[in-house]
């Protein structure tokens, strides 16, 4: 492996010690490359500070074009399934590579099986055990250079935790045991990569639960950075599927009369007295088998009100609010929520349809109507959220738009000014998740000049 390849791995954030272990490179050599990266970075900062900001017009134009194209390329690179994920797919291996990997694993198992299962005290036995342990690590190093399946990664992890290795005691030097620990960390990393691939393939809760069960408390202690991410991703996906199922069940069981109220509220034709009567009637119908009918009816009423709010917030295309101010009053007349939460419901509906102007106008109207009331912080928070969503939409359009070059240029210039003036913090602008849903992208990820993590 040459210095450019080492540099590329370091810039991607790979651990120096793991690179040294995986590619059999001296740690000192990797430290040297890391130092060169740091020196180059400092030199770039110094050059940028001392260079005059006045540039010929032609040079500025070329740089604008280059930066905008670079912005698009960077976004697409991160949005698409990462190259790192592709490189670590077991399925991408050739049949010869798979056969080789299977052979190394079988050989490693054979070495462990031949090792004595109890502590041997004579000098010859100790020497034999040490030689076997070194042979085992030679095979495991070969294995860990490959992308692994979940099964293979588990097998390697278990081999490294064999009780037979515990008998080595003081018969091996400290550096050897450090290499064992490094291999354990890397085996957990390989397991995390394999789990990540499998979790992307399924939407079944049972299968996701089985994948998550493969993550042990011991693994989390040994390599939390590698395993915690996939652990959280699997749990998040399970909870998301459960929420979707619960909402579908809600939609299936909610009476048509309640659905009609949500439609009328969105259109501005709802009459509060009639709507409240219908909700109360429907809520009471579901209490026949309940002992305390009044408590059950109130519970059902709240359930229906939550459903109406969800329709407005999450199904804006079906329930698009035509008159925001009127809808605000009607929501309050239904005793659904207080003013701040009503504003949140309606503004979310408008933002989902990219109607940012009316969403901001509604904030101003509520601010005027509620002068003297203690909801200024709520209004201000919603206003900022609308502005952030509008900016996200604007940025994505600037990045993805391929037709109007002038609009793209103006959009890019606006971003430059806003970021340079401090009006926009790139890390606060979410650009949605990657194509595989594995991570969130922010403007900071793609904006040139955003400080990177230290090597």
C-alpha cells in the first residue's frame, strides 16, 4: 500500500492502528502520513488567510462554477450508497476469493481445535501453544482483510474469545495480546458492516430483531464506536415500522365520519359544533364493552383528535389547508390543542407542500393575535423551523436543478453570502438521509471550507 492510499483511508476517518493492523504497515509510517496531512491543512489555512480576496472577474467566475459542480458531486457521492459499503459487501467477492476466505476460516477453526483445552505447565507445551496462537492470528489477519457475512464475522469474533487463548498468560509478549485485541475490534467492525447490509435488505420486525440480538453487551464494551451505530439504526428501523403499522391500523379503524371532519377542516368548511357532536357520538359508540364508559369515551375522543392532527401534519397532499387562519380557529374550537400547538399543526401542513410564504404569514398573524400572551418563544421556534425547511428545500433545488443555470448560480451566490456572513450554519441545514437511509446529510458535509474532524 502506497502513501496516497494510506492518506485516502486517513481522510475517510479510518483509525490509524486498525490500518496498521489490517494492512501490516508500521504505525510510524502511518503517523508520518497523518502528520503530512495536518501540515498540508495548516498551510492551506495560512494561504487562504494571507491571500487577497480581490480576484479578477474571470477567475471568480471559474471558481464559482467549479464550487457549484463540486457541491453537486459531493452531495451525490454522499447520497448514493457509500463506496465503503459497496467495498465491504461479501457478495462482491469473486468465487475464488470466497473459497479462499472459507479455507482460512476452516484453518483457523482447526488450529483452535488442536490447542490444548487446559493449562500446560511444561516448557515444550507452552511453546507449542504460543506457536499455535501465532498461527491462528496469521489466519485471522488474512480473514479480516475480506468483507464478511454475519456468520463469518461471528465465527471470527468467537475464535478470538476462545477459552484456549486465555491460557497463554505470560508466555506471550504484550504486543501479541494487543494484536489480539485489535483483531477483536476489527472483527466487531466487520460484523457491524455485515449487519448494516442485512438490515438494509429487510423490513420485517422479526428479522431485524434477530439481527439486533447478535450484538452483545461485550461487543459494545470492546468497540462501541463500530457497533453502537448499527445497533441504533436497527432499533430505529424497528420502531419506524411499528409506528407505520400503528398508523395504518388507526386509518383502518377510524370511522369515515372522523375522516370527513379532517377533510372539512382542511377545506375550511367545518362547523365546530357539528364536528364536536360527531366526535362525541363516534367516541361513545366504541364503549359498549367498557366498564367506565365516560373514561373510555374521553379516551376515544382524544384518539380521534390525534388522528385528525396526524392527517393534517403528515398527509398534506390529501388534507391541504386552504385557509390557515380559519383552520387555526377551528382546531381550537375542537378543543384539540392550545394556540402554539395548533400553529405547529398548520405550519407543518403548509411546509409539507412547500408553501413557506403562507406558513410565515401565519406566524406573523398569530404573533399579532396573541400579543401579551406567553407564546412568543413557541412562535419564534416555529418560525425558525420554517425558515430552516425553506432553506433546505432551496439548497436541494440548487444542487439537483439541471435546467436553469442562472438560477443555480444565484442560489449558490446566496448560499455563499449567507454562510460567510454567519446567517447560516451549514451543520444546522439538513439535506435528508442518504439513499440507503443509513445517515443524515447536512450542508456541512458538502460545503467547501467546513472544518473537518482532526486526524
